[in-house]
C-alpha cells in the first residue's frame, strides 16, 4: 500500500495589530449602542406606562361633567366619591386611608422564618405574631392581672376600701399609670424640649385628656346624647363582665350609681380644661417655675390628702434613677386648669377618683382582649365614629407593631420600597420650593424689612429629613429609660431622643422646636410622588406638601419660634399686627364653610387656622416652583387620553390627594377636634384664594371658585 501526501493549502493572511484593535473598538461601540438603545427604549416604555397609569387614575377619579369653576372638588373627586364606599371598619375613607391600608398589607407580608440572632425583621415578626395569636385566647386575663397593679377598679372588686383605700394616695395612682402604662390622667407629666431653649429638656405638666372626644360631648344632649349613653353602657358592661369573670356578684343598680358618679366627675374635669382656642398661643402656655412652686401655688386635695408634687415627681423619675430637687425648673402648661381642678376634687371621694382613673385605663385596654371584652365597646364605637365592625386582628397587630417599633419597621420598608433616586428628586424639590418661599417674601407688602430678614434666615435654616429612619431602631423599656436619662441631662447623645416619626407612615411633619420638615418614605408614592410621573403631578402632590410643611414654620404657632427652634419673638410689633389681621381673613373664610356631612355644622376657623395657612402657602409655592421648572426645562409632553394642560393637571392632582368622605358621626368629631379642615374645604378654600387656579381653568369672576374677597398671608 502506497502512502500519499495531500497537497499543502495556501497560507492564510495574518491580521495586523491595528486591524485587530479597530475591530475590537468597533465591536465595543456596537455593543454600547445596542445597550443604550435597549435602555432608552425600556425607560421610554416605563415612562409611557407610568403616564398611561397616571392619566387613567386622574380620569377615573374625576367627574368631567362638573364645571371646575363651580366646584373644583366635585370636578376632581366626583368619580372617586362614586366608586369608593367607606368600609364598615372605618369612620372615614380617603386617599390617605387607601395608601395606609396598602402599606399595612406590605407590613403584614414581611414575616420571614426565624433566624438567630434575631434581626429587626425578626423582632417585628415576633411582636406581630404574639399579638395575632394571643388576642383571641386570653380572655380578659391581661387586664385582670394589671388591675391590682394600678390599685384596682373599685366598681369591679369587693372590699376596695379595706384592701386599697386605707393607704391610697392620688400621687401613687397617677404616677403608676404614667410611668408604667403610658396613661396620662389628671396630670399630664412628661419630659420634653424646653420651648425657649430647644437644646435642653425640661419637665412639663399639663391638662388631662378626656374619655370623650372633646368637652362639648359632656353636655350629653343634642348630637352628643347618643355618645354619652353609649359611653355609660360601655362602662357598665365592662364592670359587669370583669365581676362575672372574677366570680363576683353583679348588682347592676349599684354599678349604675357608681357610673353616674364617674360621669359627673369626668364632666366636671372636662369643664375645667382649657378650650382649644385658649391653647393656641405657645407664649401664653409657657409658665416656667420651680417644682416647689407647684406645691405652694397649685394645691390638689382629695379627702384632706394634699397632693405632693415633689413626691409624685420622684415616683416617676426614680424609675430612671434620677433625683429631682424642689429647685428643678418645670413648665406648667395649664395653671388655670389646676386651679379649677382643685375645686372639683373637693366634691369627690378617693373611691370616685380611683373609679374614674382606672376606668380610663381599662377602656383603652379592651381592644387587645377577647371578643367578649371588645364587644363591650361596640355601641360606643358606633356612636362615636359610626363604624359597625372592628378592623381585622392582623391589621390591628400590624398597626401596633408599626407604632411601637416604628424605626425597625421603617428600616425594612425603606430597604424594600424606597430608592435613592427618589430621595435625590425630593431634595431638589425641597430646594426649589424653599427658594420660592424666600423669593415671595419680597412681594409681601405687609411685612417690614427687619422681619423679612429674620424670616429668610429661618427659612434657610429649616432642616429636612427624607425617609425618617433613625439610628436607634428598637425602643424596649431599658432603651427608653436610657434615652430618658440622656434627654433630661442634655447629653451630647440627645439627638437620639429626637424622634418625629417612623418611615412607614403616610404623612409629613414640621417640628417647630427642631425647625425641621420630615417626609417619611410612606408618603413618597402616587398620587403624591413618583420618580417616573409627570413633574406637574409631583409638584401638585408632594410639592404642595413640601410647601405646606415649610409654611408651618410661619403659621400662627410656628411663627413664635426662631430659626433655632426656640420660642422667641423675632417679629416687629407692626408685622405681628398685620399678620394677625390677615390671619383673621382666613379664620372668617373657613368659618363660613358649612359641611353637609356634619349636619350643616360650620368649620372652626380658629382651630384650623395653622393648617389653612399652611395649605394656602403650600399650593402657591409648589405652583410657582413648577412654573420655574418649566421655564428651565420646557413644557412636558401631554398625558395620553386627557385633554388638560399641565397647569391644570397640577391643580387636579393636588385636589385628588384630598378625595375622601366621612360618616356623619366622624364628620361631627372632625369639626370638633381636628386641626385640619375636611379635604373638600382644603381644596376649595386654598384654590379660591389663588388667582393662578382661575387663570388655568379660565374661570370668570362670577364663578364660585373666584370669590370677590380673597385671603393671603404667605
């Protein structure tokens, strides 16, 4: 066999290094271009999707058949009002409530498997699970176990005088309820920022809270009669249930007699409290004195036993190992209340006082007990808020965890639902809106140059906080005691005491003592804000909220504090007088609004003044900031399917933030106790005062939204 060799192939040409380099560069450029095209297309698709969603939401919530110049609230929210029904568990329902409900669902879902050591998430889960599992199985045991610790409820136990009454002291009961259970009764004792020195903390004493929503309810007639009857029934039924669970005889006649005494006492206490109007001025509330002066000038006496303010203070402060001498400075927020209270206490026995205080403690405990205990408050809940069902146990537990571990919950929420880009956009909007506020000072003819200069300094000094997470996440008792000590002694660590709110909250805040605005992550979602939605919607939503919170620093309360958060008069007398005159215009405007849901009651223009001033300033600043944005970046593309300009969309989104409705019972409550005007009038009042709204919708001068007289402060 002969071996044959194949012919050799021709030699292939070799690439030069230059050619290889050029091919590499071209390939890389091609890959980059393709990536950019894909990224641009994806972003454009996302933006288009967000635009469609936003337009759909706006259209769905509005009622285009209404003339916006006749009733802009109905125009903006008519569709929302038609499609949304108040849940049986709620006394009201609004855009805020929907977002809060959705947030609770998110919080409920954060329940991982157990890991060691426990993380913030695990601790949240433990507290949530404990509440969820135990609420229905413990009966009244938790409350029954606590009653002896607060010196018992005389109406629900036998032989109270023999077992507790002989050694009873009012100071012991009030202090125990305060320091151990966080229940402030008769004496509202707390440590807080000194209004005149925001870098230090001081003891405060103030007036008590009430079992009913306001002192008006204790008339127990007209619109308040049903609430009073239900309140007494709640008391009677709870006392009967506790006695039954303890195996004690139930004498309903005797119980009713004691309940009557409790109601008489609480009515007298309510009438001794200062009205909200009396408590509007922080300058008048600030009454600084030594602890010993309380003993000398604000005596409280029950059955010849004189209330010892020094002993009472020691009972609370000993729990954190702090000794307080009689020379310690305190602030008495309610001197007239204590003078009136002493006259009342002379007419009642220590049994009456004990019955009242432990009732107030017990009434707030039943929500965490078994069905039989929760049912004792069913009629009361209905009379007060109109609700016929209570929230699901899981919602109650989620809310409890968020309220008591707000920073731990907030950390989880921010990690999973908040982006750094959103924070950057918020910081930019805050900067722009703050600058508008400062620029507008030049247009205020009522304010003199000296006060304008101080106002500008304060506005520039406002600090902002976005997402509201602190470095301290958990607040067990030991931690709280440490922080209490730190706060009181003004340690360099006192910043740890400065909680305003957690991050998983749908709200925003201004702190006058810190001169700080706070925007929790929970509110940074549509309709308020989205990094992908039109700027007109962001400025009409969260932009108005930013302006609102900034203006709080200059409303009827905030104006009393300087740039450092200290209670200090930085106004000239003439500017103060002009401010009060302009404020009166807003008081009268909102006081003339009557609300059909509250049986035609008029709003309280005095109680809501601060919020109304903030609303009016906020909408003006946000709109001007948006127009500045348009001047710099040009007009935005129109939203699909909605024939409105972006100026009109700004006002539409602002109004839809406040879409909501109330049950009649809650509407009456709102007028009596809420410092905010109802959403409907937050929209109507502020837009009636803003000419740019009428211009955007071409409203003529005879329209309801264009009144003859308008109000403006900022």
